[in-house]
């Protein structure tokens, strides 16, 4: 997958220009047969008032990873993807470093897809578990 994987990741990262993903410094860093990994730096820009990573920033990371994974694994020329529901369970606080969101397909239907997004720290400790439902809508 090597060179092909690198090209896909470049396209994913280029699509983040002038978006929330660029604002939060989200970067797509790895891709496999059924997953996509994005990372986001943790620091004051994404803190809640008491100095830890804001849960909403984690949800934005999760939705970014899951939605981009849907884009990568569906026929993007025929469909566009929208997130229609997301849930998150935050299990650990973090103050620095990076968090990694690994979006893995649970169900790939013709219209809707279900993604599990596990967010971990640099030591692979679980920080949050999210579920995202996406919908593939035909391009007109």
C-alpha cells in the first residue's frame, strides 16, 4: 500500500486547508485496509478552563477521522459524506502531547456507515471512545 497510502494521506491533509481541522492542527497520519488515524496536538488552544483537553475538541477529532475514513473507503466521486450522529465517552484527561483517533469501520452499508473511533495518547492509553454514524448521499 506504501506509495498509494502516502498519496491518499496527502489528499486527506490537503483537504483540511481553511477548515476546522486546520484550526485544530488535525493531521491524518496512517491508513490501513479498514482504518484511518488522525492526530491532534494537545495544548492551551484545545483546553477547557481547568487546563485539560476539552471533550468537544476530542469529538471534533473523532468526527474528522470518521468522516474522512468514510470519504476514503467510499466512492467519493459518486457520494459525499455527512456525519449524522456521534457519541463519546471520555475516560481519561490529558494535558500535553498528541492524541490519536483511529477510525475503524463497524458497519459499511450502502447508505449509512458506523465507525468506532478510539482516541489514545502517545502511550496508547485510552482517552475516549466514540461512535460515529455517517451517511453517503449521491452527488447530483
